[in-house]
C-alpha cells in the first residue's frame, strides 16, 4: 500500500481527476467507437462512401473550430472550455439514439466535432500548466494508459451491446461524458496562469489580444504535417480496417474487437514503463523508431495471411503509439510559448482533423479501387517519409532551450 500512496502523492489532484474521467468516458466511448461506422453504414443503406462522408464531418468541424478553441482556452481558461466541451459531446451522443435521417446524423456529428475541438487543446494545455517539464511525458503516458483502460474492455462489451441495441451504447456514452463534466466542475481548479489571464483580460479590453501568426511558427506547421501519416493510419484502422477484415473473416467484428482489446491491454500494462524507458534516449530517435514500427503495421494489416500475423501487427502498433504519443506531446509542450499553449496544441491537433476529414472518404475510394492490402502498403511508405521529417523537426525543437526555440520560430 505504500507504493500506492506514493503513486497518488506523485501527481496533482487535477491529474487524477483527468485519469478517472478518461477511464469513464473511454470505456463508454470504445463500446461505441469501433462500430459507429457500421451503424452509419447500415443506416445509409450500405453506402460506404456516404457513411464515410458523414463520419468526416466531425473532424472537419474540429479543424474549423479548433484554432478558436485554443484561443478561447488561452483567454478564458481551461476549465470552462473543458466542461462546455464534454456537455456538448454528451448531448450529441444522446441525440444519435433518436436520429433517423442523414441530416440529423450530419448535424449531430458536427455538434460532436465542436465539442471535441473545445476539449483537447484546453486539456493538453492544462497538463502543461500544472506539470513540470521533466514529468510531462510521464503524465501524458499516464493519461494514455487511462485511455486504454477503457479501450481494453470497451470493444468486446460493445460487440455484445451493438448486436442487441446500439442505442444502449449511445446512452452510456452520453451519461459518462456528463459525469466527467461534473467531476471537472466539482474537483478541478482553473490552471491558466494568473498573469496570462490578466494579460488576456487587458488585451480583451483594448481589443489587442496576442495573435499567433502561423507564418512566424514554421516548425510547428511542419511538425503538424509530418504527423499526418500517423493520424491517417489511425483513421484507416477505425474505418477501413474493419471492411478489409470483412473480406477475410466471417466473424470480422469479433476479430476487430479482439485486436483493439489487445491494444488496450498492452497499453495499460506497459505504457508508463515504456515511457520512462524512452526518456533515456533522445526524443527524435524515439519518435523515428515509433514511425518505423507503425510503418511495419501498415504492411502487416494489409498482407497478414492469418490471425497470428494480425496480432503481431497489433503489438507493433501498440509499441509504436506508446513511444510516439507522450514524446510528441512533450515536444509540443516544450516549444509552445506560455501565452500560446492552447493554440499550439490546437494547431498541432489539426493533423487529426485533416486526416479524420479526408481519411474516411479517401480510404473508401482507395479500398474500392486498389484493395486494402495495397492501400495499407501506401500508408506504410507515407509513414517512412513522415518519420524522417519528424525526426529532423523534433531534433531541432528538443535540442534548443524553450526561449531559444521561440526566438528561432519567430524569426
């Protein structure tokens, strides 16, 4: 029990509330998330392209509203943005229960995108506010572990619920989002530094808020673009991989859910240990290694002759994401000027919005045109190229002091 007390004392209360909320919402979300595409596919009379286009509306909305969300977080604080975001997402999830038409699904998907875009820039900036630099990758790893606690059990339970009544999963997801919002309201203080809040208040009165000009931050833009192949792979795993498995396995839903469960269990067991071990090495080498692992995954998904090779590909995928996530988030947190933290995370997070918007439709067209094996192979080549570029940019970022990095980015 001593180790447990030490573990609890190691992190701020804010971090533990984030961990609890993440477990609750991801458990509910992963009961639903793997099967939302199938749900829309069935509702759209088996039209994969239409289902993919509706799915794309959420990240498209996130791209448009994400930058403004980061600015709002930097001006008004992290807590109100996060609570509003979770409430909006909860309402949209509840709405899916009664949606019937394509227009209703589209409107709810847009609403969900607004909620997601409000939450993540503020949530990532909150970690940067309260966690010292030397512990940030460890805390990001802890939150990734919490994410996968829910992901480990959610998919297999979701298969059973989906076969009975998908509305149950939507209802559970909505309730958990509301619970998380209440926990934040009750237990988490505002973390935006007082001097930044005062500066934002003065700027609001004089209408001279500090503006972030993208042209003055080229390294951030290039890092965002280099991250696109990673998020593109994720978008294909959620939308196209199940369709690829459908061509090979009779019970493809169970195969897909099993792969996701393996991913979740491995992250829960290994994420923190791997994150701590990775701290011994330069971040740019860790991130390059992650890209190489993910490139192997694309070939594995595409050409696996049997279930065991699929499992091996999933293990490589898990190791790759455990190396990549904490390190890339720490790199962004280090290079972000204090007054721009929310906006930096919002801009970098746009890589998920870009691929979430175009990924499903491009993947659907590619899957029909060249098949899943060749399409996943192309993704692997993109990951190799992206990894080389990201290696260069992260090396440039992490080898300079934060103040020096800001000056170099602004020059």
